[in-house]
C-alpha cells in the first residue's frame, strides 16, 4: 500500500516521519474486504492494559492524502511468480519496490484509470 500528498512523490506504508518534535507512523491493517489506515505517535500508544501511564494518541489523517493499494494474485510453490508481469519475482521483491517501480512493472496508468 502506498500514499501521497496531492502532488508529492508516493511513499510505501508503513511510513515514519517527524512532525512537531514527535515521531509518528502511518500504517495499515488488512482485513477481509477492508483496509484500515491509521496514524499514531510513538511512545504514547497503548495496545494492552499492561502498559501503565499513557493513553493512545491517534492522529487524524489529512483529507489531502491519496492512497493506492495493489493486489497481486498468483503465487506458486517455490515463492516466485511464473507468469504475467511479476514472472520471476518473489513476494518480498515486489513488496520492496517503490510505487513507481510497481506501476511501471504492471503498466498502471499514472492517473489510476484503466486503459482500454
């Protein structure tokens, strides 16, 4: 999954940044037919009741962010794709690619529309 500000470069999730003297992360969780995108600060999020003293600090995501996710089916035994644009690549190799590299490999148009 990738995101970008309206006219900036694309960034792969998870994305860690410094803003206002605080380190925060934008990340996602995949569920059946859903993708949850969230942002939180480090050192102040609590995921279990065993963490005393701090409350979760979830940060609103700006409406100007644009998201793109890419689903790549067809993995075969041995860990490499055997056909299509991903032939010869492993899942880890595809996950490590930048959005621009994936877009080029799979011939995804820049504006997100499908070519006819």
